[in-house]
C-alpha cells in the first residue's frame, strides 16, 4: 500500500526526469548609431492679409511675432534654426515681382536669439503669398546633407502666385529623397486654405494644424521643433529600383527611399548567404488623392522568377500609410540545394541573390501621369537564421523505446498501488 505524499514525490521525480527545461540565452542589443544634426526652418507669411485683427482682437502678424519670440526663447542651445519670410518687402502692383518676394531672415545654424528677435520685430504685412517659391527656397536653405530637415510653414491664406503650385513643389521636394518634412499651421478658418495646407503636409509626411490664438501657435511650433529633434534619425539612402530583377540595384542592410508610379513594379536585389535570414519591409505613402480600395505587395523571388515569400497590405481610403513585410531563410534545403544562381565563397558558404519587387494597386483621382511617383521607404536586413526551434522530444529509435518502456512500467506500478490503497480504504470505511 502506498501513501499520498510518497506517490506525490514519485510523480514529481518522474516528471523531472522526462521533461527537462532549457532557457534561451539573451541576445545583447547592438548600440544605435548617433543621430545626425537636424535642421529646422520657420517660414512665415507676411502678406497683406496678415494685417487682419481677428485673433483675440490682435492682428495675425502680431500674434505670429509673439509666438516666434516665445519659441526662440525656449529653444535649446545649439539648435540649428533658420527663418524665412514671404510677401514681406514688395509694396508695388507688379505681380511678377511680388511673386518672387521671399527672403531668408536668419540663416540656418545655432540660433542667435537677439538677432532672430530683432529680424522678426521689423516685419510688416506687405505683399502677395508665393508659398511654392518660399518652400523651394527653404529647402535650399536647409541643404541636402546631414540628418532630418523640417520646414514649419505659418500662413493665413493660400498661394496667390501659382505656378508653381505648392502641392507640386512639396511632391518635388519629397522626390529628392533628402528626408525633408513640411509641417503647416493655418491662422485663418478657411476651407480652401486648409485643403492646400493638408496637401503640402501630406506630400512630405508632415502634419497640419489650425492655430486660433497666440498660445496655440506657440505651443504647436515648440511641439514641432521638439518632434524634429526626437525623431531625428539618419536619412534613408535614395535608390532607384529597376524594371526587372536583372540589373536591379544590389542592396545591403539599411533603409532606402524611392518613388513608384501608379501600378508600377520596382525591383531590387539582396545577397543572402546560407544560414542567414532576409527581413524586408516597405511603407508606401499616397501623397495625392487616390481612389478607394488599394494595396501594396512586397515579394521575394528567386532569379528565375520563382516566388519565395510575399507580404501584402490593403486599404479603403481610411489609412495614410500602407506597410507590409516578409521574412525568408536561406537555410531551407529545398530552396538552396537546387538554386542555380547560388555562389559559394572561399569557405564554401553559398550565397543567393534574392529579388525584391514592390508593386501597388493605387489609382489616381486627378493626375493620370503618376509623376513624380508615390514615396516609399524600404527597410532591408540580413540576420542569422532564426527558424523556430524544434519542439522538445523524447528521442528516437532504441532510446525512445526504452523511455516508453520505463514510463509504462512506472505508470503501471503507480496505478496498481493507488488502486490497492483505494480498495483498502473503501473496505475499511
């Protein structure tokens, strides 16, 4: 006869022998590279409409000047800041001249608070509103090297000098691949102005907000400057995808930016060695009106066109960005053993060129040519193979037979002892 505690410890011992536990080693995180310096330029509309005194009884220009002063005072030392104005100097009737009226008041660099405040204080509402030209000038002021660039546009009206259309200018700047973001702030509750500012911001991945008081304007500008610093990362490398896999650019691990026309296919090649895993992701931003129901497709194929894996995402007009990704390991024997384009290095390690192809199902609403293409970012990484480990097992062959025999014997003895104990206890009671 067996007692309860004894049987309990026998079962615990058996489970300890048959079910050992293992812990996976922790992976050390690699240090992130230091962020490159970021630059911000504030672009202020000083056209004649800024005289309107409809913000708490104050003129729009006075509210903007106070907000600029508060922002300049709050900037951290070493902030790379510039200030550009539009419609600030020409008082004549020649529209051609008026539509070229944009100047940089403060060059981009470590902020000189006294000089910036003095330049802002002298501004008086004067001329037209050449927003498109001012955006081009601001992009040139910020340059093309280094980290993130951010333009903060403050205006109370729409562009009065097109062409160039400011939305087209924003797309043009985004197409240059210099990681330039334009944020817009509207000072007047006008629907046409709101739509234009939304278009400008959306083309570059920026934001739009309306400001109806000095406090709102100050807080929003400070927030955008802080965001420029917080989100500052190395700029993606511009790359031009090919029309087919053969001759497509060869990519290593990194972040890349490209643009794709409607329903276009863009090809890239990535070398993946045996024992490695390819990870790729793409994010596409529709920077102009598109028809509802659209999608993006990312595929990895062999050089002969055989599909290895795919990732898809779809939308119906309620999302700003479509993203999808994929993973593929070069260690699968059925993929590598018969791969005709696998090359081996001096140590016998086989390397395969995997083709990545990005395609979309967007359809334009108001532009049929698709120029200059929708912006997207492609992230590529090649890491050590991380296939899911096999489930823990008891073994195979004679070892499995021995384990099953011992387990059956012990289980039979335990059941017999427990049955005898139960019968004896039942008869006694």
